[in-house]
């Protein structure tokens, strides 16, 4: 029950164990097409370029930024935790200039501040932000931030690593141009894959770049030959075939449950966790109005030693929760309720284990 990877269901583990096909085998290509369709369902999009990068979410982040940002481009990066900082680092490494909007940890990015920054800078190419900040447990208002960016003619780049499959995410309606996620969070798949989706606007920008994409492996102009439409595919790299079996199965499970039902389950089980934690005197670090149900950041009570408590939970109760990151290091715990781990049984086990250790 940490911040990821989440528990993987038996169905997904069984899919992982199926016989390995060649990465250009017709049956595997058919599975790739099905996986793209299932990802379009999960992302709420009709984007033709919706696929899985053969690497973890950090590579999905890099794929979005290196393909869209060129030397000299200006990007507004909204930071309210660790993963916004990583977006800024990627922009800088691409030769771009980052204008930073920094918010307090545990707070949302201010739409008003974004509006002010864009009014003061008429040369901004893109706005980048994290939808569900894993380090703080904050949900940013992605719909509103994207609407402001679009009013100023900017591309939108969104980190949905912890939000995909856990809370509402609507790529097309919210006008998100590039979005990346991870297989190991609310999708409850094995780590190591990064679902991504790109709008037609983003693809047009990529096709008309003035400079080569600085990463050969993540150059979408090349990857499209492998993940693109049609049965004839060009070899680009050897895909992690069995991991994509697992992703396909996890996405099937999400489709069978239904997106709205998955969102409702995460919300209801979060409420059970909130009641249980509050009953033993623990408090949340994030305001209820924008608190993530799938990633709960809890303030460490006075007198409790961070590492000792987490060590006892793991060794005595088989329960893993996450340490705080950045400004929350040593001050907060991160409790995940993602995918297959999001169950009332897990909540009961977590609360009672914490009750025992803290006593």
C-alpha cells in the first residue's frame, strides 16, 4: 500500500506467464492494436497515437518533452512536488527555457497564477504540469489549467502517472496534447511500461520540428513505424512482449469494471481509510477538496519515528507504506489505494496495523 508499484492481480500475473511471441509476430501486432484501443478507453481519447512506451513512466515523461520541445522553446512548468521538478529538468535538458510556477507542497497549482504568467509572456510554447502529484497527494485542476493554456495558444503536457484509472481524466474534452502515465499505479500492472497519448496538434508539431529529437529511442517519428496503424510494422526495438500481455490484461479488467465504477471504488475505499486513520488520531496533509483518493499523504504524529514505524509494519504485518519525499521527507507517510490494492480488506489491515504499531 505504498505509492507504487501497487499489488498485481492473479489475472495479470497469469497473462505475464503466457508463451512469448516475437515482437513482429502477427498475433502480437494484433495484441498491440487491441492494447491501443483499450488505452484510448482508459485515457478517454480518440487520439490515433495512443500506445505504450517500452520503459517506465519517467521515459513517458521524457518522450512527451523531447518530442515537443526544441532548443529555444519557452515552457511554463507548474511545480507543487517532486514530479513537477522532473518535468522542469527535462525541459532544460532539451535546451528549452522553463518559466516556473511553484506552489507550496500540499497545495494546488493556482490557475490565476498561470493566467497571469501567460499574459506576461507571449512566447510560451507549452504548459506542463502534474495531474496527480504522487509526492504530495494533490490533484491539480487539469481541466481548468488546460483551458487557460489553450486560450493562450499553448500546447499542454500532463503527467497522469498516478491518475490514470483512479480519478477522472479526459484527454479530448480537456484539450490535453501530450499525456503520459505508468503501468504500476492504478492500472495494477507490473512496472516498466508507460502509456502515452498525443493529439493531432502535438503530432503536427513533432512532424515539423527544426531539430532532430535528441533521443533516438524515444523519437516518435521512428516509433510510429512500429506502433502505427496497419499490419506492416517496421522494426524499431524489441518490445517487452510479456509485459504488454500484462498491460493488455489489466486494461481489460479496467474496461470490464468500467471507468466510472473504478473512480467510485477508489473514492469509497478512500473514505473508509480516512475514517479509520482519523479514528486513531492521524491527519491528512492535503485539503479534502483536492485530496487524491488513491494516494493518501498522512502527517507523522509527534513522537513516532518514520523509519521505525514503516519497518515494523513491513516486518510484522507484511504491509508496505511509503516515506515522504522532498519537503515531506520525515514528516509524512504515503499510503496507496491503487487498483487491485484498493479494497476495504486492505484498509482494515492498514488501520489496525498502524493502530498496533503506534500504540
